[in-house]
């Protein structure tokens, strides 16, 4: 994938998938832009800030679980495995996993190239004897398997409940793609956020300090920078909504006044109160989560939750697919 730096929008090198998703999403009804485009460098930095907020429980809950299950996890992963992390970000939870299982290699995959390389360098200083092989790319599309790890046992690592950002059919497609990429016999350790009340969920996605709002609005700033946009950022506000029927938090950018703007020379108009849907964060009960994983070709073999039942880590295996029970 092309690097997505500030100068890209000026030089005409904006990612063509980003361009297509933005133009198509703004023209659609309802309007929507995929959440993966949050993560330019600034967006990645803002998300790391979100993970430190007192309202945002997933990161600290998942981190505590990783510490708790270290010995049990080590006994469940083959020795000499390569850890492949999908959407690694700053890799803040990764050291806990690496210390637990002592892998033979670590392959972080992330869409934000500069952020990825900086994180890989920092991790390399902490694990100087571990081969770290960063891959810049969108794991929602095919990523070539590195020759260096092709013969190793593999543990996919998909923390943070990122699977919840996708609709169920896209989540199943991704899980199947991960299975095909990692191969039969591979393991997958995945984070899944549980259903809970809106009194917990809404503040986690609409914090008092406004960091999540800045993260959401940064998408518009990126469009302006990379796609010659003229969107007035002060005409939009962040909204977080709990959709109980779909068991998900939705993030929207709502127009606070009638607004007209251009992107790549194409005109758009949004009326007061209309929104651009930017993210879903689906929450799963235990049965629903296991069903999703099985539909994606992964057999759950172990599951851990915090005392409140707010978050789960599930270890799965790509077992042979049977045609009958």
C-alpha cells in the first residue's frame, strides 16, 4: 500500500482505495466511510490516546487478561511459532504475548507505515534477539506470506476487539482469509468485546476529554489533505450511538449546519442533522462470539474473561474442516 503522508494529497499519490471509499461513501445513502481510514499517522496517535482514557475499558481489561493467562497460553502454542499481528498499531500489548510464548519471529501488519516502523523499532530494542518483520498493508486485503515464516507454526494475534468493527459477513470473510493465510493447524488469539449497558459503552466512545471526537473528525482532515477536500471541520460534530438491535456502538459525524464542499473536485451537500457513518463496534455474547469464529473456520479451544465479563480473549485453532458433525 502507498504511504499515506501529509504530502500525498498534494502530490496526487493518495491511496486509490481511500479515494474510492470516500467518494463512494459520500455519494451513498446513508453516507458511510470505512473505519480503516481513520489510521493515518495522526489518527493512529489519537487512537493510542483513546486507549489510555479512563472511560475506555477494552485496552486495560485485555491487558490484564494477557497477564493473567500467560502460562496457560504458553502451554497451548507450539514452540518455535511465528506471531502474526493483524493491525498492530503501537504494539502495546504485544510484549506481554511475546514474553509469554517466546516466539521464533514476530510479523506486525498495519496500514499506517510510519507508525508501524516506529513501533517495530521500539519493540526491537526490547527484544533484540527476536526477528521482527514489519509488513505495511491493509490486512483486509491479501497480504503476501513472508518466506521467513512460511514453515513455522503460526499464531495469529488480533487483539482490541477489532473484529467488532466489521459487519458479521465481513468478519466471517476476514476470519476465513486469516485461516487460509495462516494455514491449517494455526492458532488465533482474538479479543472480543462483550455486550454491556450503554452507561458503560457510550462514555467509552464519547469521552469527556474529547479525544474520540478528535479521532473521528481527523478523518475529515485527512480527506481535505489527501483528496483536495474543502470540508469545513467546524460544521461537524462527533456522535456515539448505542444500537441495541444490532448490538453495536455506532460512530457518526453529524452536520451541525447545512454544508457544501468538494472532494477531488466533486461537489457534495449535507443538510443539518445528516450524518456520515464512520465506525461500528459490535459487541458479542459468548455464544454469538463462538458462532462467528466457527463460521470463519476457527474452532475455539480456550476462552478467558475478566471478572465483570466485559471482555474476552479466545484462543482458536484452524482444525480440519469436517463435512458432517
